[in-house]
């Protein structure tokens, strides 16, 4: 594959893939029920074992 072909792929399908990936990560982070697990993860450095 030459540079031009790779550049066309990145400009079209690559951008679409990264956009869908970003939307999926945002939906995963803000899904119902994730607040409790996020708060637990935020407290891990503060635990005194």
C-alpha cells in the first residue's frame, strides 16, 4: 500500500472507527450504574491497608 491509499483510508474509515470508538467509551463511562464502581475506583489510592 502506498502513502496515498493509506491516507485515504485514514481520512475516511479510520476517522469513522475512531469516532465510533470515542462514542462507545463515553457511553460506557456514563452508563447507568457505573457511578458506584467509579467512586470505588477513585478511593483506591486513599485506602490505608
